[in-house]
């Protein structure tokens, strides 16, 4: 207990990592505590979008949409390796939302968030547009609009990495078991020992209320836990467009090009009840297959699903009847001065607003924590590997291809999109695959695995294959087992 931190953050998801990064960059001595791996829960189980949330407009969440849209291009600029623009196609379906409503929603979407670089919405003829080819006959009109794609787990990882490079201590697999105020300091008990901090942030996501109760504080909000499930199938179309589809029950879902050879379909909205497994149910899988079959010529069944993933969204309980109508906004609650050492609790939030949420959280703490002497800074500071031009990914890939001629184009693409300018940190002077050590399959080498273990807190094969990358889609059981054995040494 001899080491005193200015700020301890509970939760290694996107909000916790973002707050740790922001605070470290303002001069605070920060400790980030995560019970499992970074992004192990909700933050790696999103639909992988940096978006305003077009569907939130019909729930009158105009402030949230505006905030999210204003963040899209800012996040793209600081992480152009893991974030890139994507064009979405929204087919018009007679009998569902009227054409004028879709036009109005997309007009607002284009104009309320400060869009500058992303192209505007346009009306399209699906009989001529490439996105119309895979669709069933009958879908003739639609709209094309812009949003962004993100590697969500790496977004979390890079925020934690930047926090560490700015002096933060990041402890994964360190579960907080309790915390008490001792004078003006928090004494925090964990599976890895006891730590002290002048202020504490509870950014535990779905466990926020559980942590709040363990700290002896009465929660300020009720939470509604909603499970979102996704399925991945072999690719259903060849073009680069994503789809925003409507269903007859009023819900929407996406179909998105994924990892070169696959299509990602989701999401569902189901209330997550205590004791329920956090996995896609047979009903959810069938529901997503049926939704896709409403639109695509190529029918899919649950037998075609190669992977599913599910996450629990911790939403502020605003009394909404349907899970999909519950607010995706967030709330920040700071303890009163008279209660002693500050406690800031984070309720709700979404990937797209994480940076702004973190900035607001640190601003709230600043008057109570003298170490936070700097000004807000994260809107324009690149995340690790993202220190290149917003439109410079192709040039970066060309440079890697020139220096590492033994890498196939798809390897270059994956590596550039994961590591950006940091790729050479583990590629080094290699002039052939043999120089990178053992080949685990799928383009994964010992050099890369060692880098992930030494620099990115990877411990298990799951950390490497499903969060640091998505190579779990490409390695067979034997290869995955070999990787696990390697990591165990």
C-alpha cells in the first residue's frame, strides 16, 4: 500500500480505458484495473460501428445523435488505421417506414453533426447500384449514406496502450474485491494486492451497480442490461457496401462486409436476465438468419453460421417498453465533497461517444484532483499507430508492401489496419516469413504473438485470436491449440 495513485479506474472497457488515457495525458498518476482482459466484455461485442445511430432519431435522441456524429470524423482522424469510412445502403420497403421519413432522417443525419469529410446521402436505384445485385427482386429504390467502421477491441487496447505510454499502470486480470475510503484516500482491495488512490472511477460497464454496491454507495440510476447478439457467415456479397435493413417488427439490423471473406449480421436486442448466459440463443440466431433471408437472394440457415458473439449493453433504465428503445446515452455521477475521496460512476454509453464521455468525466474530476492540471487534449491526439494522414492508409500499406515483399496483399491489409505505423515494431528487418519465427497459420507469426504478449497485455489464445485480431476465424482447432501451448510457455 506504499504506492499512491491520483486516480484508479475500475473497468478495462472502452470507457475505462478512455478515462485512463485522458487523465494520464493531463498529468495524473493513473491505475487501470481490469478483472479479465481489456475489452473482454461489451466493448469487443459491438456492431463495430462509429456511427451517429440513425435509428435513435425516431426515439427523439437528437442530442445523442448530434454528439455521436460530431465524434465520427474526430475518431477517424486520430485512428485512421482501425477506423475507416463505410457507405451504407438502406433499401426502401413499401409498408414500413415511409420514404419521406427516411429522407428526413437522413437529411438530419447529414446536417446536425458537423459532417465535413464524409460524403452526403444520395438516393439510389438498386436495379443499377452494385448493392442491389445480391438482393431479392422487388427492392428497387434506396438511399446510400455514410458512417464509420471500427475495430472495437483494438480501440480499447490502443487507449490503454496510450495511457500506459503516458505513465499509467495497466493491470489486467486484477479483480477489484472491495474499496473503502480511508480519510481522503481510497483503499482498493484486488486479487493482485491493495492499492491506494485519491479518486476512484467506476467504469465497470454491466457490473457498474455491482461495483457501486460493493463500495457502499447507493446507485444513482437503475440499469437495464440488454444483450445484443451477432452472427458471422461466409460472405453474401462481393461489393464494399454495408446494409441497413428494416424488419416488419419495427427493428433494424446491419449486414456488413467482415474480415475479407465474411458477412457480419446483427444485432438483436434482448433483456439480459440474471443467470442468463451471454451468448446468442437459438432464437436470436434464427431471427437474424430470417431477417437476412428477407432481403438476400442467397438464403442462410443457422448451419451456415461460422461464429456468433454477444455483449451486454449497460443502458440507463429510462422506463422504455422495448429494449431497442432504451436510451444509449450516458450519465456521470460524482460523489459529494462531504463524502470524502471522490467516486465517479459511469452509467451507460456507447463506443462512438467514449472519447467525449472520458473528457467529460475527467473535467468533472479536475476540481477535486489537483494532479489534473492539463486541458482537454484527446480530440486531436493520435492513438498509437494512428499518426498518419486521415486518408493515408493506402500509402501506409504501399510502404509496408515495398519493405516486406514476402507479405501477401491481404496480410499487408490486416497488419496495416491493426497496427498502423507501429507495424514495423514487430516486423523489424524481416525479409521473409522465416525471420518472423513460428507460423501459427492465417498469417500469424511468433514475432507478432510475442509483440502482443509484451506490448499489448495478451495472455491467452483467445486474447490474440478474438480481441487483438479476428484470426480465430481462420485458424483451425489444431492451430489454436498450438498457439495456446506457445503462450503457456
